């Protein structure tokens, strides 16, 4: 029998009921969907019961109309289409900005929460402390946007600070947050490091790359945290002329300035079309030869140690990655399969190294994913800390 925390003396934590709050509907993009999906699948594979929740108080983005919409149907269809193939089509609840419930009913959600063991808020999938959430014994927040989150807390807005005080444990994808390597203020809060878990079986492919393109999927500039000038555009312009200095051929799925990027040889394509579903997003990565990834300026300048969940997926697919240094190389293997850069010259050399022995880099990429990011490796220590 398990106790209230789901601990089995013989096998660790088993059979818990978990609520995971995410943003699949609010941001209906393939990459965002995979972030929540891999937590759900990884936890289920470990023997836990899972329910997906979304309760942000915001309107969804309707990609068909290219606008925010008070009608949540685009977002709820996206949630259903994401979860149904994994037999989770009846395991979700979306609370619209107007308080209406979609998926399971409010009564069913409250009944599930009444004996749930763990509540995980991933990337602000919920911004409310409803009674049913507060009563769950263990509550954790997973920060996928380090630096921005901590700086927002440091501003001292009362409701925001109190919201984070409601959690028992706080986790971040920034490996250097709260350490001497990073000067981002953490105040009274302790941030535990974790990586995005990857269900590697969902990404593994024996097929060789369908193209010779080095790719990435990226947002040029976000509308969140507008008071922090820390977006990806500030870093990318430093490498704008890279295609003229390397034999690599590029394709960027990006929502940024296509004409500028095209003129400099980056081969931009529409990011939304490449991310309309989790399967479109996965296909794009698996067709690629490798990833070239630039990080947000805030991650780089503050040495946050952030590492991309997207890059993890490239590695799991056996696609090597040349990605910008944020301080992550102090925590992860690098040099073969995964190559850091800080300067244009280092980026040029990293891309050239892939050409010299691509097969070795591809093998190493998959090995790094299995050793460092596989859900069965990431989630047990995450749960141990969450429930301690």
C-alpha cells in the first residue's frame, strides 16, 4: 500500500495521482505541446496517474485566425489532438478566461484533486490558487524561462510574489540560477535545478536525415517580460553573417524578419506551419541534419545555465547540435554530438567539426540524450526533491 505521498518502500514513489498544469492550449505550438506531453508520458511510464490542467486566465491563440480569441475551441481541439493518441484524451481540463470548464467538468477536476498527491505547474500553466489546487499535499513550479522569472519576482509585485510562496518546491531549467556563476537575484526563494524530461522513444529514428539542412525552430522576439531586453534577436544578429563563413546550409523555422534572414542565407520558413502540431514539429527535427541554436540574450548575458528542451529533442533524434553557450557546458557533456559556441569563430569551427565525422557526432548526440535527459533519469530525482 502507498502512503499519502505515494511512497512504496520496495520501489520508491509509485502510483501517485499527479496534476500537471501546462500551456498546450494557450500557446498551441508543437514544441510547447511536447514539453507538457513528455512530463505526462514520463510520469505515466513510471507508474503514476496523470491529469492535464490548464488554468491561466488568458485567451487562447487561434492559429487559423492568427489572433487571440475569446472562443477557446482552437486551443481545446489542440489539447485533445495532442493527448488523444496517447490515451489521454479524457484526462484533461481547460479552464477558460471566463471561468467555463472544457474537457472534464469542474466537479470531476475537484474530485481528482481531492486525493491527488502532487501538483506540477509547468511554465505558468496555472496562475490561480483555487482551493482544490491548494489542498494537494505537494505543489511545485517548474520554471522554463530562467532569469525572466526571477527578475519578475524581484520587482516585488505582491500577487506575483505570493503566488510563488504557495509552492513547496521551485524548479528551474537554469542550471546556474542561485549559484555564484549567475548574478540573477533569487531573494527568499530556493530554486532546484532540473532538465526538461524527454521520452526518447518518441524521438528516436533509425532513418538518416532527409535533408542536408542545419535547422532550428525559434521565436525572434516574445511579448512576455517586455521590461527585460533579453530576447533572442539581440544574440542572433551577432551571427547574422555566419552562412557566408561555413559550408553548412541552413533553414530556420522562425517568426522573425524573413527578408533580412533570407538575404543573409538563413533560409527562413514560417515557424507556425512547422509547429502546427506535435507531429509537424517532430518531423521537422527528424528531417534535419543538425541544429544550430542561439539563446535568448538574458540567458547568455546572465550565465543562467539554461539549456533548450528543443535541443534535447534534436539530440534524442540522433541529430547533433551546435548551440550557444549560456553556462550549460559546466553541467553537460560537450565536444562530440553537442558543441557549444560563444563567438562566430567557435560556431564556424563547431559546424566544421560535424562535417569531419558526422556519424560519430550523431551517435554521441543520442547517447547524451539518453544519459542526461531521458525521462526515466530526470523524473525520479525531480520527484524525490518535490516530495521531500
